[in-house]
């Protein structure tokens, strides 16, 4: 039998994504192959190459932006995806938010932590912990991810971005280049995004 050097997992909003992840994990562990890619949309893939397969119960992090950039529906989608993955792989789930908090009141970090916890509770997601990191998200998130040894980071992709070219330069695009773990990029459904725009 030929050696399998990497495994590509393709996810979409249709079908059974949890079953796809389970099968990919089974193959990865069977053939000791790394998982190189998660796909959040059929039309745009974000590839990351790693030299290791997941082992044991990998810790999972969900990165939210509670400053207003992420809509409540996108935050819910991120949390649910991260929760599904953590349950499938038997790992823990933690929620992270990073901000410089420039010119913010002294209680801003605690307020952000409270909002993170409320977003998780609203999605019926029971995270092991929520973290508020003070610093530039571009550098603070990769450093925090490395320090806590997360193996999977779930991020939100803006709904109006339709290509890798459009994504470059955004926080998510820059994190793709700097975060040293596997990434899952998710987007809120078009229906939910349209409903939020109508309600705004």
C-alpha cells in the first residue's frame, strides 16, 4: 500500500460535516498522516502544511471578535463548529479574544470576558475557559495559541470575502500565515447574514 503523506478534509454547509471529520481523523491516525487543510466554503480553500498528525485529544480554541466585527450569528457558527470538533476528537474547548484595548475603560477586558461567556452560553457551548488577551491580535493570538498548545483554531471569515486575494490583509488572512496550528474557517450562512442585515 502506498504511504499517505497528507489528508485533505473538505467541509461545506450541506451534508454531514461531523462524519467527514471523523473519517478524516480515522484515516490520519491509521496512516500517521497530517491533516493539511480545512475548507470552510466550496469556492475557497485555505491550506496549511504541518508535519504532524493530531494525537490524543487535541485542545481546540475558538477565536471570537466581540468588538462588533463578528456578528452574533458568526460568533454562534464559530462556537458551534469548535464545539463539534472538540467533541469529535475528544479534546477540550476554550474561547479566545484579543484586543489592544487602546483608550478603553479599565474594566473593558473583564467586560469582554463576560461577553465571551455569554456568547458561549447563548450557543449552548460549554467551554473549559474563556481568555481575553491584551495586545495586537495579529501577534497576540499566535503567541497565545503556541503558549497553550492548541492544535485547532476556529476563526470566522467575513461573509463578503469570496477569495483568498480578498482575504489577504485582513486579520484572518494574516493569522493564516502566522498561527502554528490547523485552522478551520467558518462563515455564517447567507440566510442568517441577510437576516441580520435586514434587522440592522
